[in-house]
C-alpha cells in the first residue's frame, strides 16, 4: 500500500489478525561475500511460533494435505555496498510443491505488502488461497530486512505506542499542531536510538538485492514472483535492477511508481473516499434497511459527524483506551480494504453511534499490528523506516497546512488524516533515496499487472502507470472491476484464471483484458 505510513500497512497481514480477533543494481558476480553467500545451504525446520515483532500467535497449521510449513534463515550483507562486512538474517518460510517433481517450476516468492508486513506470518494464513499455484511451485515468503525476525527495526515500546496511536493526528490549532510535531520527533528519535545500525539499510533496493540472493540460494535461474500492494513496488525495483533474472511475475494491487509521497497520499485520500462511497451505496441498496443511514449521503454525513464529535469527545473503546477521532478514522480505513469487512464496518459504526467504540478500535488495532494482549508487531516501525529511507521529500507543518484544501477536496473524511501523516519523515535520521522508485525494466520477461477499479489503498490508475513504466513488452495490464485492495484474493474466476494461466502455464493474457 502506498503512503502515508499509517495507512500503508500490509492489508493481508492485517486481515489475518483481524479475522482471528473477530471470529475468535548488482549482478550475480558481485565481489566479496556475495559469492560465498549464494552457496549457503538453508537449514529448513518446522516453524516456531511467531515472535512479537512478527505479530505473535501460534505456529502455522499444516495445509489440508498435511503440507508442512518450514522456516529457515538466510544470511545477507547488512550493507550491500560492503558485501564483505557484517551479515544479517533474513527469515524465510516455505511449503514444498504438492505436484509431481517433473512438473515443478521452482519457487514462487510472495511479498504481501506494507512495507513492514511479515511474509512469514501472512503466507500460512492465506496458504489455501494459493493451493493451485502450489501444484507447480514451492510457495515461499519472507520477512524483508527490518521486519519481523529479519533484523527488525524497533522504535517505541507497547505502552508508548498505545499513546502514539491515541494522539490527535489532525490538529485544529497551534497547540495541537505542536503536540503532533513533537510526538513525531519523539517517535523518530526512538527509532534512531534503538535501530541506528539498520536504518540506512532498509531501502527497497536493499530488499530487492536480498530477493536476488534468495533466488540463487533457492536454486532458481529466474525469480518467479507474486507481489501484492507494496510488493508490486518491490517487484518493480527488482525488475529494474535484474531484468534478465525475472521469470513469471504478477503484480496485484499496484503501487503507482510515478508518484512521490505527497501524490501517493493525495491519491489514497481519493481512493479511500471512493471505497467509502461504494460502501455507503451498497449498504443503502440492500433489501433490509441500512442501519447506519437512509441514503448513501446520509451514511457519509453521519460518519463525518461521528468523527467530528470524537475529535472533542472520545467514546469508550477497548478498556482502558478510548476511541479517538484518529483511531476511528484508522478503523474505518482498515474495513475498506476488503468488501468482506464491510459488515464489520456497519456493525462498528452502529455501535459507535450508541457510544461503543470497541469494533472500530479492533479494526484500528489490526491496522497498527496490535494484538489483544496489548503487544505490537513492528509493522509501524518498519513501515515508517522503509518509507523514509526510500522517499526523498520532507514536508513541514506549514507546507501541509497549505495543502489541506486540496486533500479535503479529495476526501472530507480522510483528507486531513492523510495530509498530516506526510510529517512522518520530516525529522528522520536517514536521507530518502529518491522522489519515486525506478521500475523501468527493458529486457525483462512479461509482468502481469492487475489493477482493481475499486481499490482504496492503491488506486486503479497506478496499474496502468506501472505497466507503462516497466516498459513496452514488459508490463501487461489486466483490469478487475471490483471492490477492495487487490484482485486475486477476491476469488474472481476471470482474474484467477489469468494469473494461474501465466504463473502455471506461461500463458500471457492479452493486454487490456477486463474482468468483472
């Protein structure tokens, strides 16, 4: 998911946590350690229970055919500019192919987004969704550097994170603005204090080089890849750095690589507003009465009033925390990632109008990586660290205030929230790398780029721009006319047939194919 950091959490990772709660530029010939590291043998073992940084919980359950999840740690240079220097561990997970060995293509590597989402916890949570792909691939995912068990970036402790997420992130006066700026500085200083050695080495280009090493260690000549959300940006950067090593690759829920962080935030404001419009229209079109409004506009007006009221008077949330305006906005955004969540949003809003903010807070907690026991994963720390290392722009409070009318025009619900979150990198210890990622990949194999017209977090237009930026003959665009973040996991047969046809049989769909 694109910027801003607080709404760029890994949607599938958050989905797994939420459902649980609600229902119960280098080459193969690089010098130094690179040559030795490509020959390392991975020690695959049954996976342990996830660490706190990964989100906690139990060890992954076997797949229906008793397929066993195995984990291993791959060594990689901490600094890719100094491959002879210190190494870090990159945590991997896999389940071996269920098909005949002579039909096996290789490993299919997944990145589910964020940045900051743990692939080691997310892949098993959705393993059954990819069973067809497993007939010809080992399914593999990983915690990117700075995430989960891969040299995790750590910032503030759980107690301070509770306070951080309770703060007012849409200041209305000078005092509130000063409080927000000071809180952001404090958070960023904690990241520098606790993770100074890793902060310069968590850029997307670093993760792409890790994936190229991973490809070699797994024994594949080409990288076969399924990237979702931020995973599409990572995949695009990989294709740019190693175009001749791209195998069969799919990008779903596509980040617009032509935008800087401000443009991404503004586009996301419009995207979430579109999703909210669709949610409101869906609720009021049901045979039964919509419990949160008589018309679509009434639904949206009541949501706007709720958020305005919460700004001055929070309501009971999950004890001892109250549901603030910021937490409610965050929770509403989380529910818009998937149409499957819309009933929970309806329930949460209905409860909030009666003074009970627990469901909206639960939604917000899932976005922020907070478990029921009060422990946080490191998704927020990793998300901000990777974004700030990648993104060159740094914005001032005065600049944000000048931009507020534009953001409010895009969304009266999410505009202020997304505009002010541009301050996240203002006092960051490491300079950002570029205005936007370079994903041009002349000479690469075709990459299937799937855009969803109702995607709130990575608006549909980004898919076409990604396909164009990859280059002629590389990016192949497919459109899904649907709702939610991503297309493959919508279970739309047209989308899944196209993706499976390419990954399993090498059949590239016709550019411009539309699924509905």
